[in-house]
């Protein structure tokens, strides 16, 4: 199964890739929502893990576009907050269609479990 | 002559005398009256002059050609004479600076040489005041015979300005807070995430015999990759903390030789997290940017303030902010174009937005204090005035140009200092040794970690988690200690106090390294006085510590450099 990881922070993106590879998935990486959408068009992912605050195209817009074009796609939103904190962004992400949300920093095992649950039981 | 005749003669003589005197008095009266009136007028004028001289609220001194006081008004006496005694005959420098020789920055000689008034802001530590001093030469027959010096006390004004700048900086910190939290959460995410991965995957964790939760077991290459990621994240956090501290430090305002490019890049990264993502931030930095002499915190303040203003000018928070850094040599054309710009080499910071622009009327007042186009409560209107002040103290020039409906460009010129030195290439080899090091820190985890690190470099390490335990090592006469490394903030005794005690009473001359997280809490002078040889700001990098230890310890034969095996 293929996971698309979208985050503008290099270290966080690498970590997400490592966690997902460790959990046994194929991983694609993108630095922002726009690049993520392009990669998904070329090679559709089964699940998308996206950050919310990013340049070019932010996470909320990405979630909206993905869910509109691919209603069955599973999405996990993660955020470390920004001007108003993650608690303001993550509920909005859920309203727009994110299946699960995580606040940075998160437990990698919990994230891996969430991915497994969404892909295999969701 | 009988008695009667004698009386008549005497009477006539007396009367003659009286009338003569009266006559002369009568004749002279108008002349005496004129003289007396003149004296009175003169006296009155003198009294009036003295009165006016004394009611001038600023100190005024009249000096002779050798800078000695010939007159001083009441305000001058109040400022310069603690016991109210006369200032006359005293030398100017003895009154203002308490010295026997003229002040190094004295401009009386300039006023004398150029024969024109001079004005200068002087902070006199002796008086504890900042004065705006004017000096006017006094001439007689084309020769300077003295000076009139006025000194306006602007200490209060300068203090208020400092407070205002600090308050303004705190406003910027509040703006930054969201960005900082976002960055820290990413950093913490990387540290905790990589640590979790290691803990889940290292076989030794599964003592119950169970296999790792997912995937294959950890390889050495993966282990190193995770450790590097943790270290990298730690370094990011360290840099972020030092930047926040540099930005928020109240009174340092210390200018230093500064590589402005990395600082601008880092500030833009913070801005990226702070501003709405609908705003496109473009950063363009020339390959070669030389150093400037500047206060890093204030440079960040300039970038933050101008970019925040730019963001607010964008309609619906959509548009572009371009931040660019280049260097240039300016000539007469630029001098004409940018008011106050002298020909020379400059590093140029430009902040350009695609916002609604600023009208010509507003542009003319944009740097005025308290001038704002925002609603009440939306800002003090001091932002650009404060920035203008900062840039001026950096001998820089700020210019603004704008087109309504198209956007605004702020251009700032900072004088470039000598060409940037090449960054010293540091290799990964860590120098080691076999001396004995006493390591003191009240945090047990730090003691454990440092002991392991130093032991790895070949040193014999004595560990102490309290200052008292450290002192016990010195009580053993046969205990050889070559160096003490101590934390500063510890219960019951600070690192400085410990160093003072060791260097004065127990082991005079022992090399001591002090580590502290708050550099402002300890001054280098104070630390040196207490026997500290070297100061290291926490968190201390392994490379830095290894090099500092080797630099401070006397060179020994046979000490080989060791590699922190990877």
C-alpha cells in the first residue's frame, strides 16, 4: 500500500517516511499541497498524511481538493500549530474530511496504528 | 576784635561755606543723578541677567579659553556641584567626568579650531546622565576668549526610548510566538519521533522475548541515521533559542560583526510559520554577502516589522512579499536618490510587497513617531519610527517608495565592514587527553552524559552533582585535578562562587570552565575575577567542549587526537 506524506519541514517529512516504511508501506513525499496533488495524480496513494501550515498550498485546501476528487481516500492531518495553535486548525481539518488528526509532536506508534486501522479496517 | 565781630565773621564764613556747598551740590546734582541712575540701571540689568541666567532650566556654563568655568547658572551648580559650592575656576572635565585630563570625546577643541558652534550627545558615566551638549565659541577681536556650554539632560528621554524599543520588541515577540511554537513542535516531533522509533526497534527493548512491533530489526546504518536526526533537531532548537534570546534581550543592544544572510534566512523561516500560507514569501540572497556591524536582535526586528506591515497591506491576505539581500557600491547617483547615503560599500536589504501601496501624503510622515493609518488600538504607530532610529544608529539609511494599488518597497542600506573571513573549516576529529577533569552539575543526567563523553575522549573524570561534593575532591591532598568544568546555576552555591573558592583557597591557578544557560546572568569580568578561564554558553556542543578543554589544558606529550568513533 502507498502512503503520500506532505510536509514542508524536511526533518518531519523524513521521520514520517521512516515511520511508514518501518510499518511496511511504500512512501511518496511532497513538500507542499500542490506538489502532493501532482504526485497523487501520477501515482494514487491509499492514504495521505498532510501537515496543515505549508507554503504554496496549505493543508486545509489540500484536504478539500483531495476529498472532492477522491472521496474514498483516507487522510490524516497533523499540525504543530501556527499563529493560533493546532487546536484551531485540526477540528477544521476534521470538518473538511480528515479521518484522523494528530498534534505535533506525536507518538510514532500511535500514528502507525492509526494508519493501519484506516487502511485495513476503515 | 570783640566777641560780637568775631561771631559775625564766623557766621558769614559758615553761611558762605554752606551756600557754596549747596550751590555746588545744586550745580552737580543733575550730573550725580545721571551717574547714579546709570549705576542703578547697570545693576538692574546685571540682576536681571543673573535672574534670567539662573532661571534657565538647562545647565549653562561660561568657560575661559582654557575650559575653566567663569560662570555657571543655578542648574549647572545643581548638576555639577554636590554640595552647592561655586563652580568658578574648576575645569570642565573635572566637573563632567571627574578626571584631571580633558575627555577623549571633548569637542571644545573642534569648536575652537573651526570657530563655530558644536553639538554632541554625551553619556557621562561619572554623572550617570546623558546630555545633549552645545558649545558656542566667544570671540573678542577675532580671537576666541572662551565658550558658552549648554547641557540639556536627555537621560529620561533616552530611557523612555529604550523602554519603548523594548516594548516594541515584545510586541514582535508576541507576533513571533505562533511561529516559534510551530517550529518547536516540529523539532520536538523529530526528536521524540526518532527516539520512539529507536525504542520500538532496538531488540534490547523487548526483554519479554516479543519481536518489534512492526518491520525488520534496526540496522547500524539506521541507528546512526536516527541519532543524526535527533542531533540535528537538537541543534535547530539550540539555534532557535539563541535567536529568541538575542531578539528579546532587553539592554544588550550590542553590535557585533555579523553575517546577516543566515540571520535573514532564519527570520524568514519564522515568518513563514507566522504569516498566513496564502502569502507567498520569496527570499533572494546573493551568493556573496559580506559582514555588517550590527545587533542581531535589531536586524531581526527590522525584518519582522517590515514583513508584518507588508502582510497587513495585502488585500485578503493574498499576495507576495519578497525579501532580498545584495551588496553594492554606491556613488553620487545613489547619494542623490537616497537621502543621507554616503558613497561606499553597503549590504542592501529590500522588502517588497504587492499590497495596496501607500499614498504620497502618508509616505511623507511614515517615519514620524505615533503616526499611524490604523484604527485606535491596532498599533502604537511607533513601529517605523523605532526602526528608523535603529537603522540610524547602525549608520544605515532606510528608503521607502510606493505605488498605490501596486505595492511598497523598503530599501535599507547597512555599511559593509571588511570582507567576510572564510569560515574556518572544522573537521570531525575531537581532541582528547589523559588528564583528570572534575565535572560539576546539579543535573544528574547531564553529569552522566558529560562523564561518558569526556571519558570517551580519554580523560579521567571525577563527577560531582553538588558543589559540596566537588569541594570534597579538593580536600583529598593526593587527588590530582587538572581542570574543573562547572555549571553556574546550582543550589546553595553558584558556579562562580565555587570557582572563586577553589581558585582563592584550594587550588590557585587551576583552569576552570564555566557553563551557563543564561549568559546575561554572568559577566565575563565577574567570572574572570573569580578564577574562571573560559565561559561556554549552554547547551554545549561536544566539539566545542572537547576543543575548549584541550585549549585550556597545558599541552602534553603523547596526547593523541581521538576520533569520536563513527
